[in-house]
C-alpha cells in the first residue's frame, strides 16, 4: 500500500513507517504529545494532526487511511518528513 500511495517517494516512506511503527497498523505510542497519541503505520498524532487530514473520518488504525493521511501530510509539508521523529 505504501508503494501504491507514495510512488517515487515509497523508499523513503517505507523507511519512515518501518522506524515509526515496524509497519504495524495497530501501533500506539503510549507517550502523549499534548492531548494526542501517535497511532497507526505512520504514527500520526491522534486526534490533533489526524483531524487536519482528509481521512479524519476514518480510524487511524485503518492502514489504508493512515498511509493516505501520511501522504497528504507529506505533500502538504512540501514533500518533507519534518513532522515525523524518524527520518528516511
């Protein structure tokens, strides 16, 4: 799914997702950031960052939604991984 969504950026995206969650769509970081927790394949902060994506109506544990939300964040940030702790 990551290859399909990220296309030419899929190598970097795979490295980020592997580092963030081990590619586990059910991963949750118990350490809060404000009132949010990092969740899913790309460990997107829920609800804060998640709610700013087109996938806010979906579960962050839905792998397809999480990968697409990560792509929308990546594109919105100018094709940057700046919002992730793990870097490619």
